[in-house]
C-alpha cells in the first residue's frame, strides 16, 4: 500500500474555488511588522476577571452615583461592546478576501481585546447596578430618565449595526481602516484621559489596560494604512473624508456630546445625559469636564488630520470644535464604521 495512485494521463486538477471564499488555506506574510504586533498582543493579554472587583464596593457610592456610573458604562458599551461582533465580521471578511495572514491575525487580536473591554462594561455594571443596562425596573424620575436614554442609545447602536452589515463588504481596507484608525485614536485618547481622572484604583487599572490595548489597535491600523494609502484614488479619498466626519459624529457620544446629523434622540435626551454624566463624574469615575473633553477630542482630531493629510486626504469640517475643512452633508448609518 505504499505506492500512491498516479492516474494515467496525470492528476485531475481540483476545481477552482469561487471567490470570495476562505479556502484555499494559505499563510502569506507580507508585513513583518504586523506579525510582530500580533506576537506582542498575545503576550500582553490580560484577564478582566482578575481585576480586584471586590474593591468596587457599591456602598461607597450614592444611588445617583451608581446610576451615573452604570449609565456611563452603558454608553461605553454602545461602542466597546459592539467591538467583538464588528471585528469578528471584519476578520471573516479578511479571510474571504485572502488578506495576508498577519492582517487576519491582527483583526482577530482586536476582536479578542474588544471582548475584554466588553467584559469590563459587563462586570462594572453588574457590580454597581444589577440588571443594567436595561433589565431592571426604574422607580424614580432619574432612574426612568437613565433607562429611557439607554434605550434610545441602543436604538442608534442598532442602526449602526445594520448600516455596518450592509457597508462592510463594500469598502476596501483603506476606507475601513481609516475609520477604525479614528475609532482607536478616539479610544486611546478617552482612556488616557479617564485613567488620569479617575479616583478609584480599580477604574484606573482598567482604563490603563484598555488604553494600552487601544494604542496597539491604533498601531495595527496605522501599519495597515501605510500599505494601503499609497494606492488611493481621488474617489476613495473623498469617501474617506466623509467617513472621518461620520466617525466624529458617532464617537462624540462617548468622547464628548452627540452632534446633529445622525443620532435619533428625543429632545430631552441631552439634558438628562448631562445630569447622569454629572453623577458619574461626582462618583469619581474620571469623566472629564465638557471643556476638557472638547480639548482632548480636538487634539485627537488634529492628530488624525495630520496623518491623513500626508496622503492627500482632505479633512472634513468639524464646526462643533472650530475645525475647518471640507463640508460633509448628512451622515447615514451605512457611513459609520468606527468602533473602539
Ligand atoms: Fe480598539
Ligand atoms: Fe476597545
């Protein structure tokens, strides 16, 4: 039985696999730097369950502060808790499009990290407000306002998810990753700010760890974009300008305050949002002031701008932060890609 069968007339070629498809399997490496980042990501994995959760004592907070902090984590979850599903889908797409192996692996590592960030939202909420974000009965006006705002927030999260699902297959890596890059820039900015602002050691530890992950995600995005940007056409450049505006509009909900142009919210939402954020701030979570947030967000935008302009991509106007640039009209859910 040691001899193989060699058919007369030669082996039959296997049928060509219609693409996109994850087969045939291959492990092509073009960007060593990405492979190195993936190795680093494996070594730096941490476990949210190992944070000292028993030091987060609900009795140290007033009911309003607990509600405010739960509310903040529910807002964060609109972004960070969508991360695993968003990047899992991007990972599948990278396999189907036969992106080089380190690209696929880096996507997977972001998915893994985002699952940890999601778990932080889950655990912080479970500790301070059992049943949160939505599976509890509000009994005061403040509680009803929080519950209702979270419902509206996730209504918009749902619109984003539907839009992303339609859009993800349409965009090239350059477009997808410029948007992701903006999300990671926003995320690393946010967590750096909050890590320095929080008064609680558990939150400080958590924000430092998440911030470190987000910086690595940013590094992954930048490395992929350095490969993708040189081949850009003007059409794609225009699309990216639009995506950057979409990113600002979407991410401002957690970085600052939601601007006009995408969010479907009732008229009282913003006022109640501010009241709840004030309670979270008073609880020592590390939520920066309105002005500090605007300052950080402006700085993050300036960084993104400096990066994209090197590649001839125009920056959109952000009048909300006094940033001039190209006017972009109304943003649709399909325009929004950013995630944390
Ligand atoms: Fe991230
Ligand atoms: Fe994240």
